[in-house]
C-alpha cells in the first residue's frame, strides 16, 4: 500500500468542518475528499487531516494522508484529483510518504492566520474570509500584546470549554499582527493549538485594539489561565490553516 | 427632489449583471438596489448606473444615482442602506449631487481590472474573482503589448458583435499589466469602453503572453479593426469595475 501525503486548500464556507459527521447530510471536507478519491481509484479510502478545522474555517495548507493501491504516479495525482473535486477544494501537491506517516500525529508546527477587515464599510470580496470590524483599532497595541504569547505557556485562558486535550501547554513560535490596507492579519505559529485557541486569542487582541483591555493585561490573562478574563471567540470565517510542518 | 450619487461595491457571482432584466426571475444588481431603497424610503426609486456590468462581473467602484424625497442625511444613508442590502452588495459612500447629474452620461473616465490567477493549480479563494491560467505567461511581453493601447484609437478589433455604440473611437489613458505573486492584473482606464472590450483585450494579451501572438502584432490588430484577429473573449468572473471619474 502506498501512503500519499497531500497539501489541500479549501474554502470552508459551505462545509461543516473538516471531519466527517455522524449526520450524513452535513457536508464535510473529509467526506468530499474521500468521495473524490473513491471516484478516482475505485477504492474506499479513509483520509486523515493534520488539523480538524471547524465549520466555516478555511485552509491554504491543510495536510492529509491516505493509503491507496492505485498506481497513479504522484505527479499526476493532483491534476486527476482536482478534476473530480468540487471547485471549493483543491489539491496542491502530492508526495509519497513513509508507510507510518500520519498527518495529525507527525505534525510538528502549524500556522494559522486570522483576518480582520477594518474599515467603516464592509467588503463584499472579503466577507467570506474575514471578520468585519468597523471601529478603529490600535494595531501597534495589538502587535505588542501578541508578542507576549511567544514562548512556552499554559494557554488555558484561550481554551474553549469543549477542549479535550490532556495538556494545555504549548510553545508559540510566532505571534504577529500584520496590516495590509484595510486587512489586519493575526499570524500564530505553534507546536499545537487548543480548541478555539486562535479565535479566542484574536478576540482578546481585538479587545486590546479597541482599548477594552490594556496591552499589559495580556500577560495577566496568560498567567491566570482563566478563560473568563480573555476576549470573546471570534467567528470562524476569518480563520485559515496556512501551513503544517513535519 | 434630492439627487443622490453613491459608490457601490458588489460581488457579481450571483447576479445576471447590473441592469434590470425583463425576466423578473433573473436577479440583478439594479433590482437589488432598488428593492433596498424601497424598503428604506417607501418610495419607488429608479437607479442609474455608470456602467452596465455583465453577468458575473464585479465592481469595487460602480457609481449610481437616484432621486428621492427621503430626508435621511447623506451621512447616514450608507449604513442604513447596507442594513437592508444583501451581503454581496455594499454601499460605500453617498453625496448630494446636482439635480441634473447622471451617473452614466456624466462619466468621464472608467477603470476596469481583469485578474488572472497564474499557477499550476487553481486557487479556491480567487476562483470567483479571476481566470485560472495554468500555463506559463510572459508578463513582460503582455506589458509591452498593452502599452500600444494607450492613446486615441478605433477599438473595433476589441468590440463584441452585440455592441450598439455609434463610434468605436475611445481614448485609453492607462493600459498596464501588474504582477502580484500568482495574480496578474490588467488595468485599463479609458473615457469609455465598447461592449466586451476589456475581456477581448485581455484575451489578446493572454495570446501574447502565451506566445500565440507576437508583441508587435498588437499594433496590427488595433490598426486592422478586425475582431477576428484579436484574442478570445475571456470569461466574466475576472472582471471588476474599479472606479468611475466625473
């Protein structure tokens, strides 16, 4: 059996997240990928994703792996798969992986981006890919506050109630806020993320950008481990899984 | 009666163009704007647009005008209208215009942008806003060929069969090709455009980028006035009306 590692991009707007749901009427990315692979190979293929993105969340660099007996060369796999995938999911590259490679367990680092559209009127072009924020934000303060996230911390304060991870200690390698016209991107790169962590961190940074919280309070929130001190969970459509490293 | 001039942005994907259709089942931008204005003011308002964008074509800076007896201050008109518009149409600003201002007849200059996504695999995020071109393009040659379009010319070679304009002479102020990663933007700014002119010019530039036509042939095509010598009409979703000047 070959073990194929593939990078996929998707617009999560029309999907109930990556992971297959018990309710077959809820379309998911995993299901769409498995259906396309079945069409292509005739095999019942089970796909493993590096990260289980939620409903409405996007990916530019989700990584999956799956086992197949198909003899399609990796060089042709991408184009062949794209010809049977819906247009909001695209395979970007495929390589032959070691037999025991596992897209989720082998992941060493993930990068997420949360995008805010900050203007007085919303944008029709970014509405599916950003959170519209009509009030003025102090991006410098957001940037300073984000820098306190870098390093090894207990991120309990940014963990949603439903999180099942055993430990809430993670190492943040990068936490940056970049402005590009009306767009404000929050980039977070870590060895792992707790449930809703990026969305709660972004909600906290928004409170800081608005002046509802002071820059220095970010340190206290991290130290407290108290979810009630952090900001709100921002909606899913601004979130994008950018990259997974192994 | 007040005459309101407004800038609107829209994602044309779900619409059969700007202009109201005889068939009421085909949704149009004009109809959606008139419906929202009726909701807001209680009046039967007729909207005039600067340019009649085709089905699937977008706008970042379409300009409209309409007459109203409403006393809503211009400063509040935008937010009020956005609260009743569908999310793929956004009012960006509103000003009081002279009584005889006409969004179409008073327009002096329009800028259109055609966007090409040039990579080996398509992008899910730009699929609604660009033409996917998987083959290598010589952007330098496209840029050189575009420069021949600047000035006053008879643009008959880039005019679709259905065009009803009396004269095909237009003045092109700007014709540039800009590259931004995988995106290639064709910017055209002129005192007016013939039917499908931007899409036929872009199709011709694509032939030049591919090497199907030589750079110098652009001059001959312009001079010939012969539609059959120019390139194909590229599809609508890459086209966006960027700006109208008065």
